[in-house]
DNA sequence: TCTGGGGTCCTAGGACCC
DNA sequence: TCTGGGGTCCTAGGACCC
């Protein structure tokens, strides 16, 4: 993580209307039509992606589906297919790896490449960008846009300006000049709230921002103000942007949430949803090899008021039943009984790589527990989530953790009185 | 318009310890 | 009896991104 002493060449590769384009590959009849990915026109939810034809009507991502339907009644609404997007994301990644060993997927449909020093192999930046662009099209049949600059920030902003299907190179030394005429909202990290605050200070363009004193901005916005000052000059100032391209960072949290199609105050239904969410989170913890110390409940009522309540455990866990136990306690303690709920969420965070509980065991016993858990996950793959219940939480409680049962798995044949509570 | 789901980072207050 | 300051952990909430 040391700063390079020469100017870097960073590519930001951003797939054009990625979800829509992938859907078009599976159903070519969608091509050229107004398409909205995210769900049915009358569903509770938002637009994940809109085709360029749909955008003509003012439809854009994050917009409520029902609003999109009003703006563009003739649009075709399709469900998203995350597996398809992951599959194509892998193809994209493979293409990119032909161009640099330092590739970082920033999400399913965009990536940063550090192309510094690849001139001998690939030629000048514009030439390699055009080759990349062509190879992407021929291998994946998908269009992308490429931004080139001396920082992630410049690469990212220039790829947005290159859309659709274009390449844009900001020459070293021209960063501030490139940014100056752009709206402050074009800076990644500047959303509605910051934009409003800046507008109130009569800062509309990045150039206006660049003329402000760093100290001034720091006084008004704290740490974020200092980062803003740097960004106005094209620097990767502050936070995630400062990471070298290709530095992999461990996940900090794993969560699942669910919005009901209609609000419900039915305790049974709410608890079984929390159980399902807990299982999904636990399973991903096991896949990642993480044990979580903090478990958090998210509760959103009918009127959209949202609260989060967390609890930290003495012993980190990756078990369904232990997670659900915490979630249930938090839920019972904070849910206004009978109040209609719109959304429930379960989050795990503060990860550790191992478990003090498992560490108490001999290596071969540890292996047996891990094998047992893997077997359960395998059965669930085969027969569905409900086939194997690690957590029988709804009506009863949980097995106590003991030395013989260090992670709180239910026994093979739970006796009638096996559950406490 | 009536607002998804999965994440990251930052702030701020209170507890607790030295 | 009135009163320090710094560090760290925990919790809650909010802005933002794709």
C-alpha cells in the first residue's frame, strides 16, 4: 500500500446497461425495446436496470417499479437473474485478465485495472483500451465503456462520460481541467445530501469546489471535506479509493433482508422470515469461513421508520440457531407487538477467522464438525432449505452449548425435552 | 413517485478503563 | 465533593454506491 512515485495508468471498465444486455442475450426479442429489470410493474420494488430505450422515458435505476410503469407503460418488465449476471461477470473478469495482472472487480459489472507499465506489452493506453473493448465484445457479446486516468477517480468519472460504448482518456496533468466543468454530483461519493449542502454554498461545478480552501471544507464536512478537496483535483483522497488496484479486502459484513409484498404484523410469519434470513446469513458465514461476533436485526415499519438493534456475542458464531436466537431476542425486545412490518433484515459483522469453541477441540473433532456442517449445507442444496433444520427455533428454544456440543448443534435425535425455554 | 438488496464508510454518544 | 483527559469498544443511524 505504498504510493507509486510515477504516474499510474488506471482503467475503469464499466459494462453498458449490464443486466439488460445480459437479458437480451437470453431473449433477443428484447433488443432495442424499453426493458426494465427488477420485477413486475405492480410489484413493491425498484428498477435494477433500464434499457436505453426505457431511459428515453425518464426511467432510471433505483426508481420504484410502479413509477417506471407510469412513465413508460409499454416497457417490458423482467425479473433479474443474479446467476446469469455472475456468470457473465466471470467472463468479463477473464477478458480483463488478459490485459493486466492487477484487476479488481468493483461490482458485477465494473472493474479497475492498473495498466501502469504495460505499454511494452499492450501499447499506449488508447490502443490497449480499444483492443480491450473489441475483445470484450467478441468474447462476451457485451458493450463496455472505458475511462483512463492517473487515479481511480479520474478513470471512474471518465468511463461515465464515455458511455455508452466509448473510450475516454484524460491525459496526465489534465485532471483538474477535465473535472472543473462537471457538476459536483458527478464526483463518486457526492449524493443528494452533499450536493444540496454544496449548492447552498454556491458550489455547483467541481471547479467551484477546487477553488475552496481545504481547511474550509474540513471545517464544514470533517474528514469527508478533506477528501472532497482532494477529489476536486482528481486525487484518490480518502477511504476505499486509496487502495491500490488489486488489493483484496475481506468482507466486513454479511446480511440478508426481505421486504414483504404486503406489510404484516403476524408474529409467526415474521419469526419464520427471521429464521430463514438467519439461516441464509449463517450459511454464507460458513462458506466464507467466518465467525461473527455481532448480530444485527433490522426492522422497518409500515411508515418506513427503520431501526437497527445489535448484540455482540462473547463467542463468535457461524451457526443458524445461535444467530436466530440473538435475532429473536432482539425482535421480541423491540418490535411493537402487532405493528405492521414492511422489512426485516439480519446482519452479521465483526468477523473472526476461527472460533474459540472449535479451538477447544482436537483437530480431528474440529474436522468432524466442519464435515457435519458441510453435509447439512449439501443436503439443503439438494432438497431445499427446509429439508434440514439446524434451528428449530420457532416453538422451542435451543440446545445448550456444551463441551461435547461446542457449537450448539442439535443432537441427532433430539429428545422431547431437549429444548429449553 | 412511495420508496430492493447487498454492501462500505463515517459520526457520535455512552460505558469503561487508566 | 467536584471533576481531567485519552483510548477503545459498543451501539445506532445515516450517506452513499451498484
